[in-house]
């Protein structure tokens, strides 16, 4: 065994405190001899000898208390070569906690833990692995190569044959159905891609709302009120990780419009603004108070937006150039999620001839020369829309959809899980380095091992402190 935090041993210097108190904390008493009491001299000498033994015993117990407390704070690890372990944190099956029984298959040693995408979680003793993995967020990622590592996996995703050992739970292959979403201006629907009748369940705020069966299930937007959350669940297959979609209404956001001069903002045709200011009033402190900012008529982004974490809609200034039609990139999910119904006789926003948007944006609109003239970017909590022309319409379905995407309109939001595909368990179990274990036969978890080395030391510290208190009072 080895200690990974040896600096804790400096805490042993605390044993000097009771020693100093014992040696110098008591003042020497002067002895006054009284002739009439000389016959009890021997008796007092005997009592003092007993008191001396008790004082040294109390001192010893106090020193042991400090020593055991320091030992309980030490992090003991198995000595020797640290072995690499890779954990497959694919969402399929993660909610079952299969990794707990997988950890039980490991020997009591120290392990260097990685996730399948190469993320390093640190070096941990086996006894701590369950708590470490409990905090992992499951994700769909690519595999990184670890030729010398042992892989712990549920076996759903296809496993490359580069691991020295693959540990899998014994289970049956899972059947997984693909589901497709459909929306219009009235409702949301979740449909079976195979046109097979499936059982469905709808939950409202965690409580069963309705059950049905069929090739699809739907929910009207009018049923989704503020503070309501609906879960639409397919009960058709044995994999639940991609079977639940969540529908809820977005909370109201704070919206700010910024114009070059003191004019009525164009965005008032679509949203209720909380405030409108000119460029001279823009600063970082002001922007922190708003969730959505609309730059109207700017060909640049003010420096105050550096570090802004909300939604920014950036509209370039108007020009005198002749207007031309725009072509939407309809295969972008923006149109299926937020754009309901056809445009005005397929007439899309008019654009004055101008430059293209940044290449880093995903295009939404193009001109006749297939140049990108409007696009979006989503990077964590920051979302950005840029349009290289100023809108010429005061009421257009495209811009209604744009403000819905930005959350500026109080709208219903749908979170649909990504389809996880088929189960590769059969082919994974056939790998020559694969080892399968029975979860039911190995149900004892590491959390049942209560008396760890640290807890034993802490218990001895409490016992020593209690005995010291008892002897001090006798």
C-alpha cells in the first residue's frame, strides 16, 4: 500500500499540544509540613503516585486520538503498477447502473480510469470507483484506442477489437425501434418509422396522463400550459434511453433591441421588447440583464458582447441595392422544428444584394448564387444568428420561426432524444477477449463494505477520546 496524500502526516505534530499541556500546564504546589498531620504523609504519597499514572494514561490516550484521526484522513492506494480501465459511458443501459457490478469484477487495486472518448477521470482505488462513475454523464462519443486497457461495457455500441480485455454483463440483446417526430402549427406527433402499432404513455408533471396504442401519438400545443412538463414515452422495446421525449413551455425571457439611432425597432413587429437602446448605451453590465439581444442595422458586433451568454440576433444595415429572392436550406432542423406551414405562396424573405455571412455559421438562407446570407450557430449557452441584409417585411413566417428559435416568443419546446441504433451485444460478446459475468450472481456492491481502513482508524480515534475523557473525570 502507498499513501497518495502524505502531507496529511504533518498533522502528527498536533500531538505536541497535549504533551506541552501535560508538562507545563500545571503549576508546582508548595508543600507545607504540619506536625499533627505527619501520619498521613505516606497515604498522600500513594495517592500522588496513582494520580501520576492516571495523568500519563490520559496523555497517551490523547496522543492516540490524534494519531488515529490523522490515519483516518490518509488516502491509501494499492502499491504496484496502475492498470488502465476504460468505461463505456454510452447512454444505452446506463440508467440500470450496470457499471456497479462491472466494478466488482476488478481486483482490489488502483486503476487509471478513462471514458471511451479518452476523458481522464484520475487514479482511483477500486473501493471509490462506483462513486466516481455515478457522477459520469452518459454520451454518444467515438472510441479512442487503449490497447493495454480493460474495457467495462454494457455492450450496446460496437466495440473495436483493440482492448486487451472486454468485460460485459450477461444479458439478452435489446430490440430498439426508431421513432420520428412531426410538428405543425397545431400539435406535436411522435411516429413509428415502421408503421407498426406501438403502446404509448403520456405523463404530465410526473403523473400518468394518458395511455394509448397506434402508429403515432400526439399532443396539442394548446394543452401545454406554463409550468407543465409532458413526457411522451414509447413502451415498444426494451431500450428506454431513446424512448422519451419531453414537451414544455419556455419561460418568458428578457429581450433587448439595439439600434444605431433612436428609432422604433423593427423587432417590435414580432416580440414584446423589455427595452430598446441605441449603440451609445450598450455595455457589458447592461447586457448581463437580458437573455435575447437584437442588433438591428449593425455591420459589426460591439465589443460589449464579448462574454455574452444569451441569444444574439444580428441584422446587417439596409442598403439601396435591388432586392432579390432568397432560397431556404430546408433540410436544416430549424425549419421542421420552428417553421409551421408554407411560406406566403413560397415567397421567402426578400434580400437586398449584399455580402455573405461567416463561414462558421450553419446556413439557413442562400441567394441565387448559392451564397449563404443567413445562418446560425449554437455553442453551449450562446446562440447566434447573422443575416447579411436588413428585413424588408414587417410580418413573415420565417421571422416568427426565428424568434421562436431564439426563445423570444413564449413557445413550446420539444426535447427529442437521439436514436441510439441497434444493439451490437451479440457481436461484442463474440470478441475473443470478451469476458461475460452474471450480474444476478454478483449482486454484492462495494458500498456494503462498511469497515474500510479509514473508518477503522476513525473509530479507534473516537474510542481513545472517550477513554481519555473517562479517565480524566475519575
